[in-house]
């Protein structure tokens, strides 16, 4: 079936360190979205990547979509306490059904 | 702003009870979704609907059913609640996007405990 693996499941970093989460699919994606869920909150849309090799930036966040459109990453430079939360990728296989990766839970050590 | 409203934030139900979780969105979105979230398992899709009276099974539909009689409302039904259905349930909606995709907007979540 169409599945995606998101790694790592957990990441603990010192404040100021970088953080990366990866999403890998066995099949080609039409696009991929990324969401952030703060503790106690609900997931909130961050970005959508559509084109092969696409790179988008939002301040300290860099999102990449692989050339083969099978993998994606979210990189945070110099983490801050406000980055705490769980980051989910949401791959789209070309239909209305939207599933999510298992998420990467980021905790920051001050 | 898009608003997705879930009727109950916290519920406690007994095993075997029939449970209704209601969700309403105010942005005329075609698509609506029900997910459950459990630690270590992420967000798992239970059912989704891309139009009134239309429904499609997600990845974990067993033990659940849904109803979409009106475009703005999508209900999740647990016919006979069991303890393994204790979870947080998230409703979401989006415009129809298909291949191009579309942003999903989530409700605040409903914490269900089955005892």
C-alpha cells in the first residue's frame, strides 16, 4: 500500500542546535504538506511542496522535496523554545485521501 | 478564518455505548476527515468524505461509521464503544484538491475515554 515513513520519532536538542525530520515514501508523491502540532493543540499547516527538487524557506525552517518526489525533509536552524511540538508530513498520492506520517516530536533543552 | 468546530472536547463513555462525535465547518469545504491520534502512532485516518452522502474508508475504519447529511457537518459514530477506542479524535476539512492538494484545517480535538 501507499505508506510513508517519518523519522526520527523523537528528537531532543539543546536550544540553538539544528533539527531535521525526514519523510520517505516508497511511491512517487504528487505533493507533500508539513504540519506542526504544539503540545495540547491541533495540527496547523506549515507548507506544501509540489515540484521535484523544490526548496522553500520560512525564516529558520527549510523544506525540501526530493528530485524523485519520494522524500522530503524539514530542517530548523538554531532551534528556539517556540519550536517545541510534533512535526508531521502529509503525503498526497494524487487523490483526496490525506494521510499523515507518524510525526517527529521535538523537545528543546534550554 | 476557517473554523472547524467539534461538539465535545472531553467525553467519558461506558463500554458498549453508542457514541456520536460531531464536527461542523464554516468554509463550504467539500472534503471532511476524521482522524484519531495516539502516542507513537501519529494521525491515523478513520474515514473521509468528499461530498454530501459520500464516504470513503481510511486506514482504520473498523468499529466506526460516519454520516454526512449536510455539507458542513460530518459525524463519527462508534456503534459500540470499546476501551481500545479511547483516544483523541480530530476532525478536519479542506477544499477539494485532488492531485494538487489542499490545506487541511483541524478542529480542536475530542478526547474520548471509554471505561
